[in-house]
C-alpha cells in the first residue's frame, strides 16, 4: 500500500512529485513530504496522552539480540514495531 500526500499549499511541487514517481513504476520509492500543522500535532498529542493511540508492537528484542531484530525485519511479515530494549 502506498499513501500519497498532496500539499495544497504547493500544488505544482506536489503534482511534480506524483508525476515523477509515476514515471518509475509501482516498484519504486514514492516521494513524501510531511508538513503537519501545529493544530494536528496538538490533537495527536492529546490522543496519545489519553491513551487512545498506542503503537502496535510485534516483538521486543534485548540489545544483545539485535541481530535477531534485523533478521525479523529482513524476513518480512512484521505486523507492528520491532522494539530493542536497552
């Protein structure tokens, strides 16, 4: 799945990024520029503070097993964040 962000404040640049990414086909990296507004970040912070937004953790690895964390990412099929505890 690919998400496309469209910056209405910079329409020409946004259209240029979409066009450039389409030239390279579906298997290439897509351009993305995130420019959140202060109100959006404040709303997100409030949701996190209330506990309404929590990360999905796939697995936790101790620092000594960091090679296993890398291997899990390379193998694919990860359904959440890989956490390395220190």
